[in-house]
C-alpha cells in the first residue's frame, strides 16, 4: 500500500509540474549576431551534460553537474527568450495544491 501511495504522490508531482510549466515556452531569436546560435547549441549540450553528470557521476563530482546546469540555464536566457503566458489564479492554486499534496504523499505516505 505504501508503494502505491508513493507512486500516486509522484504522479501528482509530475502533473503539477505540467500544470505550472505548460504556459512557459522557450524560443530562439532570429538575430544578426553570430553568437546566438552558438549559445543556443552550447546551452543544450551543457544542460544535457550537467543532468547526466548529476545522475551518473559519483558524489564527489556533483558540483561539476550543478555548474554545467547553471551555465546551461544562463545560456538559455542569453541565446533565446522565455515566453510566460498568463495563467489564472485558479489554475495556479490548483497546481500548487496538487504539488503540495503530491509531495506530502511521496515523502510521508499520508495526504493530511
């Protein structure tokens, strides 16, 4: 029973991330500057390498993964733009509530 509760909690966490993130879009800018394309490619490579190093490298090398991930995120904002579509207060409340209940189920096994 505890495993099913953890799976439901994890599912609720993933659903809340979808609800919060489906209004955020990352697009590339078409610009005459030559470094925009290089920064976009580098951001994808650095983010991928950072996530893989966080998952697969030993504990002593986790800082490298965090640094690569942070540089990748900075390059996303340097090479592209983030479009944040408006969301309603009700949708934000629902997503935040689902996230809180999902985390509580995932971590403790109890909703309230």
